[in-house]
C-alpha cells in the first residue's frame, strides 16, 4: 500500500472512469497500483485494458504492481497554462515500472533539478476527491 494524499502535489483532474479502468481507479484510491497481466504471453500491460496489446489475447487479469520503477526519460516544464501556471517548474516523465511498462507521470517531492534518468522512484497517490486517486512518482529510498 502506498500513501494517498488528500492535498495533491500538483493539479489533479478527476479521472474519467470507464468499465475498463474503474477497478484501477478504485484501487488507486486505496493506495494500490494495478496493472494487467496477459495470461497467454505473460506481458505486463499498461495502461489497463482488456485486450493484450502484444498478442491480442483477451485472457488478461488485474495484477497489483509494485509501484516501483526508474525514470526512463523526463522533461522539466517551465511554462504552462491554466491551473498548472502556478506550479512550474514541474517534471513530466516516463517511469519504467519494475514490471516493464512505461507510464507517463509527474515526479514529485523533490526539486526538479534532482531528477535524473535511471533514478529509482516509487508511486504515491493524489486523491482526486471523487473516489479515485492519481498515481505520481517520487524518489525512492529516502525519508519523506
Ligand atoms: Zn499477451
């Protein structure tokens, strides 16, 4: 279980839930990071969807992922509009999960200059206020 924060670190939109992702958002609200696993080719699947993108099998199921990964690539956003205007600079990144897939996300809880490719990160959830929570990642292996 990971931390779920009621005061988000960054602007947090209400996710649009649909039958394919409802389970994901419910688990996220409890601090659990779900992905899917293909029962035929064994691939980890992100974003969650019922059909395996690798072998097109429908034999997929939910699996709780570790919530750990590494920074695969990132960029520092220094200018933004709307509700993001006041939180620059922030980090937009792809995190490669331990299970393999890459997730587009924000790196939080550190100065933007501290982020580097290959850094170990862990998931943290920002409550969206409507029964869901948005996963973000922060540096792992350090006190918070
Ligand atoms: Zn498959």
